[in-house]
C-alpha cells in the first residue's frame, strides 16, 4: 500500500550555510510549531525563545529533496572547545528515514573539522524521540549548563567529538 505522506526518496543533498538562510529560517518556524504541538504551552516555551535566536548561528546544514528543504540543524560556539547543537528539525513527512541521524552527524563532522572537541545540547523530557536519537548517537546526560541550570524541564547532554589530548 502506498502512503502519500511517506517519502521514500533515498538521496538528498546537503548545504552548509548560516542562520540567514531562508530555508533554515522556515524550518525553525516549523520546529517551533512542532514544539508547541508536543509540549503545548505548559512548559512556558517563551522562556527558551531568547536562546534560540539565529543571529549567532554561523554553522547550519540544510538537507534538500530536490528544491524542498526537508531538514535543518545548526551549532554555535559555546566556548573554545565546545559547540552547542541547535534547532534540529526534520519535516514530519520525512521522519523515520534516518535523516536526523545524518543531519546531526554532518554537524558533528563540521564541528570536528572546525577544531571543536565536544558538542552539548539542551532538550526536554517530552521530546522522547529526540532524546532517543541523541542517546543512540553517543550523547550522555550531563548537569544542566548555562542558561538551563534553573530550568527543571530541560535535559542537557554532551558528546566528546575528539579523544582527549
């Protein structure tokens, strides 16, 4: 049976860009809509908005199926050796095909080639699929960092990208 909502195209193109890319901006808007659906307003998502602006995002990967932007994600520098994974999203009709894994891996590879040794991220308990992905990719829960220290609904994770020297 052919499901019109399930996309089976095996090949995608990836573009390295920045936070000014209009396709990435649209994917971020869709991500915010998706987060509102998943967690509703019960976690006061507005408190997170200030940490999700795109002005400091200089490393973005967007995946395309033809001319359609289907997934995007980014990282930004946290400190001299660490980057923070930000704004990872795959359109609903493209989920379940391993695209999110390829996207995060592409961002990790870019971070390593840029000299970073560790990637951190913030997610939350209602985002079980995201947490499962990050665990499968080798991320481990750490104490909440920076702006997330006093946010009980946040879960922070890290992955060492390079062996300690």
